[in-house]
C-alpha cells in the first residue's frame, strides 16, 4: 500500500488544480495523512539520502561557545555559511531557481540533511525538497553544500567536509534539471566549497583545507568530476574567503587569522587569476607567488590588524564596470554583546586605481550576514540589520538598504520582516538572480532550540515562507505581510 501511495518529485511541470473543491480538500487531507505515514516509517532508517521530504525544515545549530550575552553564533542556519557559494542559481531555460540548504528531519531534531529544491517561476510553486546527502549524526551546518549547473543541465552539489574529520563530497544529478536522484562523483578533503563552472573544461573549486590552520586551495575538476592537481593559494595561519568568477577571471578576497586564531580574524586581501588559478596577481596586476605567507603581501586591501579590528566577510561581487566590491562587518570583539560595538557594515570598491571605503549601517552581531546586489549605479544590500526578538543573537529583522550613487551614500529602503518570533539569518543572493526569487534565508531562535523556517523575497520586497509541512507534491509558498 505504501508503495502505491508513495509521493515522488519529478522534473515535469506542476499539476493542474483539481476543479472540484470538495474533492480537492479530501485529496489534500489524504496526502497529508499518507505523507506522515510514509515519513514516520523512515525516521528509524539509517539514511534519508534520496528521499523527498514533506516540507522545508531548516537546521538549527549552536556552536556552544557561550559568554555573557549568549553563544558566539546560533539559531536557524540553513543558509550558513557565507563561505559556501553559490547556494542558489537561476537557470534561464527552465525558469527555475535551484537552491540548497541545510535541512533536518523534524522541528526539534538536530540531524543535518543536505537539501536541494527549486522555485518554479512559471507556476510560482515549490516541489518537495530532496535529500542529496544525509550527514548521519552531524548537526553542524559547516557541512552545508554549494551548487553548480553544467551546460547540459546537470546539477552538481559540492558538500562540505569538516576539517580532516569528515570528507567533502561531490554529487551530480542523475538526470539534467532533475532533483530526484544524485550520484556521488568524488570524495576528498575540502571545506567551504566555492565551485565555478568553466564550460567544457569542467569546474574550478576554491576551497579550504585544515593543513596549517584554515588554508586556501584551488583545484580544477574536469567535466566528469575527475580532479586535477591541487594548488595552495594562501597560508598565513588561516583564512576565510569569498570568490567570484566573471567568465574570464577568478577573484578571491580573504581575511587572515593571526596565530591560527579565527577569533582574531582581520585584514582584507584580494587576488585574481586570468588562467583559472595557474598564475595570480593583485588587483593592480602585479604578479604574486602562491602560497601567500606574508601578511604584508601586495594583495593587502586594508590593514585592520593595525587598528585592532576584526573583519567578517559577507559578500563579494563586481560593479557595472567589473571592479571588485567587498561587503563585510567590522567589529571590535569576537564575542556577542556591547563590547564588540559598533559593528559596522562597509562596502569596499576598487575604483580609479585605489580602494574606496563606504559606510552602510550598524547591526548587533558579528554574524549578521547579508548580500550585495548591483544593478547599474543602484546597489542594494539585504541583511538582518534590524534588531530582532533575540537582540544579542545571530541575525535580526531582514532589511533592504539602497545606494543610488554606487555606494557613496546609503539609506534604509524597507523592512522585509518585522515583529518576528525568531531572528532571521544569512540572506543569500542567487547566482544570475531573478527578481522573483531575489533573496533566500532562514529563521530560528538564537537563544534556544527551535523550528527553523525558510524564506525568500522578490525584488519588490514581498516575502514568502516556504511550507514547513506540505499538503502535496507541489505547494505555493505563503506570502507574509508586515504587522
């Protein structure tokens, strides 16, 4: 009976609505009943890999490094970290935005599932999300994944490992444009994966290895996922990086960790390569010899160590002329609470042969992460800069900031959320972003274990909650309204 009633996700279009309202109501009721029956029967299984889940449930996580004002970071972290990218991609020919997130099995569970789904722009609907990989006993969203799509439409999911304890893995969808099944293509040591598709040449993977602190590496994979030689990019004691590929040039911006201590993260560096990682220069084009080890390297953008300040990278992109833009939060202390204030958001732009620094706003936490959007001379930032219900916790109320003069002046354009029960966290910008699925994030109680919902907004500021419990194979997201 369960096999007959089993619901699956296919790559076909969403079904038409049932015309009989009474029949539709009965159908939805039966779907929910049998969905719970099927789902409950799998709870004791060894793995959820490959299963379609009955809703969008984000992972809740706490690092466990508590101080006077709470944990270093905690809450709904389904779209964590900023160093996993891209996590969503708009695909023009299918008119879908595919996305990944860290999910879980139940509202109070801390069982990480690497999830994939998509928003269908034609119908405005979401299918049931599918488990790419069950992390089996891991609750840490550092093991979240990054996404790429090749020219044939195959989805490639790069699942982060964690140090040398858990390997990273690469999966490819079994069929183009289809999320129902994935095949493991590679396993090896990589963390914070940032894959960039190179066409027929395969992929360039920017990533971290825990060799002597969190050191940066680059590696080519061919179109079948076979790895080439590994090259170390930087090793100054540790780094967090963001990267960007513009079709001909790969760029990386990173901080460094004095003495290998991530709580002292500071400085900004930028490097670029015109031959997919074989040779590197600074932004002025001066040659660099990797791995970079000198903190006074010509790649240095700004020396925050001298000022005693910490740097938390948020986003990296290019302006309308192809110049790099860096978004980061600058702080005074690694712990939450007033001693880290002011926590200031800045954008750095390379223009006219020098770096320009633009102040945006302030927020309350080091891990208040947002994304930067460039639309000609108009720039936008979406991030949790509004004070949330857990005021000293990770995240807050999602806010749109706008500059109409390419970063020089900023003003708050609108609140996307307000009067929330939980803090909202980690607003992510899809690659090739479409106006209907413009930003993507999660929520969760920053102070204690809670359910975590997934959200997205459109360019006009409308916010939608993904269904936590789905009534069928397809469902429309719920539009939220400000109080």
